[in-house]
C-alpha cells in the first residue's frame, strides 16, 4: 500500500530533544514485534505515524528527506505532524480524540500536552502551514 | 421445494438482522468494559466500517434481485426485495447514527460542519437522504398510489445510492482502495446488466422490474 521501506524523519533539533526516544522495551520487557522490535522511535508530541517501528537504518541527511505518508498524501500528512487540534486532517476534525480503553472523546491538547517542553522548537513557524 | 420457498423470507430476515445483533452485543461488551478489545483499538471506527459496508452490501443484494430473476428465474426472491432494500436503509441509518452519536457525540454543530466541509461526508449524507423516500414508499399503499410507472421511476434512485455510496467509500479510504474497488466492480456489473438489457425490456412491459 505504501512504498517500501517505510521512511520517517525528524529535524536534528527534534531528534535531539530529550522527549524523543529510541525504545527497545515496553513495560520493563523487550519490545514485542508488533510494537516495532528491535528499535522504535517514540515522538510523543507528534501523530503516531512519525514514530517509526522496526528501524533498520538511520541516516543523517543535508536535505529534508521524503517520508512515507507525507509522500503518499501530502495534503493530509505533513512532514512535521505535530499534534494540533486547530489543524484538521482534510477529511476529519482532529480537535478531539478517543484514547485506547476510553469510549468518550476528550479534547486534544496542542503538542499532545507537551507544549511546554517542545513548543520552543517551532518558535516563529506558522504551524497551520507547516502541519 | 415449497418448504424451501416458505423459509426464504425468515432466512433472509435472519441474514439481515444477525450482523446487527452481533454488532450490538459487541458494542455493549466494549462499552461496559467487559471486553474492551472486542472491536479493536478504535471501536467506533470499527462500527462505522461494519455498518457502512453492510448498507452497501444490502444495496447490492437489492439490485441483484432483478438480474437473478431474469437469468436464473429465481422469482421467489421478488417478494423479499423490499426487505433487502429496507435492510440497506436500516444499516445506512445505523451508520449515520453511529457517526453522529458515537463518533461526534451528538455535537450537532460539529456534525453539520463536517457534512458541509468534507465532500465524502456530503456524498454519504445525500445517499442516505435518497434512501429515505424509497423506504417511505416501500409499503403496498404507496406502491398502489404511485401507479403508472411512477413508483418504478422513483425507485431508480437506488442506482444513484449505489453510485453515491461507492464514491463515499472511495473518498473515505486512506490508501488501500481494494475494498471500494470490489464494490465498484459489483455495482458496475449490476448496473451494467440493466443498461445492456434496457432495449429488450422496453418492448416487454410484463417484466418491468426496475
């Protein structure tokens, strides 16, 4: 469905942020395959597709690389993909979310609630344009 | 053979009602937290997909009755076409209710905004609206009142519903278009059959059956 292999990318300052993790385990156990073993990126202030699973290769590039979902549907999935309730996905609102195990929706927080820690990375940017 | 013909109605009713019963039980178990995993990580989305597909399938079953009668002579189906069509309306309505009540939690302003803003929601809503007069005029009384071919002409709206529902499905898909493609092919066959046989039917009013 998507081009092979799945590719994702972060800006260097995003990747160096203490909240951006490379996970090898989950709940004190080694990471199961379905959660992206052996190595998975976790970027908690972005939409889930940025948190690439089962990483086999990491490269440092001078130019912004093409990333899987952004390439396949650029109007729907931006490069930054920061959680932003004010920016709709073209086909649905992203103002409210339903957490796993909860049936009711709750309001979605900017940067998934990590605004205090990460908003500074995007100072001066128009996040409605760079979604 | 007579017994089989008599069992056809109840069998088709079960065939139509059973998926709803299963979904209702699943929703109950998820909602009450007894089996929170039963409908996957996105239970509401799972219900939307299931009910939307059921609606499309029953539109297809309804449209399959006429070709099956003509080609295989399965005329016993004719008496049950209304039920198949009403199941299509039923599942389309459940689909819409799940969307408005469970997905958008009855924030009616939001529902209205989404219907206007998102083309696939607009098309889906229009398709459901087109089903309403068909369901209303499905009774014997209305069939009689709309005599002289008017009932048949009105119920050709089903073709528009088939197209609209399929477009709604295509536009709602993220990337994998296999399933909408399957429905497109099925509807193309069912509508294409009518188009190809329209001339031979024009001279034979006895078999006019939409």
